[in-house]
C-alpha cells in the first residue's frame, strides 16, 4: 500500500506570476535593444560595446603610443564610426592573446580600403596613452549598438593640455566617456602614466576597447 500523499505533494505546481514574466521579458528586450552590459570587471566607460572575440593586447617591451583608426559606414548609423583599429606600440611589437608576439601591424576589425579610410591618432614621440575620451556615433535607429564616433587621447597625463583628437565629424566635440590609467586594476601611482596593455573586442568589425594595464611614466 502506497503511503498517503502529503499536502505539499498534493499542491499543484504554480507558474510564475504574470507580472514577473512580463518583467523578465522586458529586461530581455531591453538588453537586446541597448546592447549587453560590459562583462564583469570591464568599466562602464569602456569604448564601444563588448561582443565577439576578446583579446588581451600587450605591447612587447614598450607602451601604447596611439592607434590607426579605420572609419566607415555601419548599418543603422547616421555618420561614420570606427570599423577597425590598430594598436601601436613604442617597440613596434605586440603580444596578442592566443596569437603570440609579432609586429604591431595587427588590425582588429575590417580594414577594407574600399569601405574604410585609415587615420592615425598618435601621442608625441616618447609619450604614451594615459587616457582615452570618446563619444558614441550618432545612430539613425533608436537604441542602436554603441559604436565609436570620435575619440581624444591624453598623452603622459590624464589632463594633458593638448589632447590628440580624431572625430568622424571632422572637428572636435564633446567626449562624455573616459578611460583612465588611474582607474585600471593595480594602477600606478603619480600623475604621469602610459598604457602597456588594452583589451580589444571585435567581430567582423571592431566593437570595443578598454585600458587593461598601465605603468608610471617618469618623463
């Protein structure tokens, strides 16, 4: 004879309340529309968005001096945005995660000269990138993915008097988001810095970047 069923066993399984299901659905749709939040440990100020392949890119025996930026058209945007990016090092050599060490000619994204134009944005000789300010490209669609429309480099100091600018509009504007050496993990002390490593995200096109490691700049 089977043991009698308890009250808990006889109780029917209840579905989540309708309001809770709607809340979950709304959060999922918001994530799709606005782009996923940065992965854990990545600052919310990080450039672009953070989907696709991720690579830790470290200067081999040097520091980050600037970038070659490829501007082009992306679907859903009202202006040019960064489609590909090359990280430049004082030593001329990069150590790319999973790929090994080689010349700093590696380009992340699509550098097709038929669809993009390359423009350098470099620190003065002997100086490295201490901070990057950037803005989102103007979108033709509501809540489109955050691609980069312009950036401004601060070299040696996070508050340099003459930052280096590259903007899709062709002129300097407001850059509300910032990556700083002083906000990296195990940041060096002092007021003068230079980045030695960045993290890059890319799919067919460049998608995002943030400063991963910096060192004190004694100059």
